[in-house]
């Protein structure tokens, strides 16, 4: 059996997907709660945001801290993760929670895209049967 190595940047794209899911959660949940008042169970003692943050922190910090993309992606991502942590720790359930979380998620997603783009400078890409392929080897 031949084991295929995951394509370079897979962790960045996984983190971007997680950021997208978080963004959908943050923007869609208020609409859902307004239309379904029976879900009041989520209001008190819900740990969803803590769980999502616990998943986002290690994945994003690990992905952003490796490779040769320089300090900028890590700085942007750490700022976003800091905003998300602040939202959960200090403003849970208030309007600032949503705004800080959305801003943080967007910064984390931007950081992963910046990291991915910096890691792919100077060589060509092509689409093949397996998806996006690079013409050069990656140091990751």
C-alpha cells in the first residue's frame, strides 16, 4: 500500500475551514436562537465557545508557528486568538462577545492564508486529478 503524504499547507487549510465554521456558528446562532426560543438550554452554562477555543488555539498556533513564512502570520493569528480568548473569558453572552469573536476568527483565517501564500512564493501551481499541486518541494 502506498501512503500519500498530505499536501503542503493542509493544516493551514484545515484551520481556515475551522475559522469558517466558527464564523458561521457566530453569525448563524443568533438567528437560530431568535427563531427557536426553545433552545434556551444553551444560554446558561454552555461551554461551546470554550471547546471551540480549545480546538482553535493549539491547531492555529502549531500551524502558524512552523515553516518559513516569517513572524507576520503568527503575529496576526495570535492577535486573532487573543481577541477570541478575550471574548470568551470577559464578554461571554454580551454583544462585545460576538464582535470580538468575529474579528478574531477573521484575523486567524487571514493569518493562515498569509502563511500559506508566503510558503508558496516563487514556484508554479497547477490543478491535477488530486487537486492543487506544486511544482517545487516544500520544506515543511
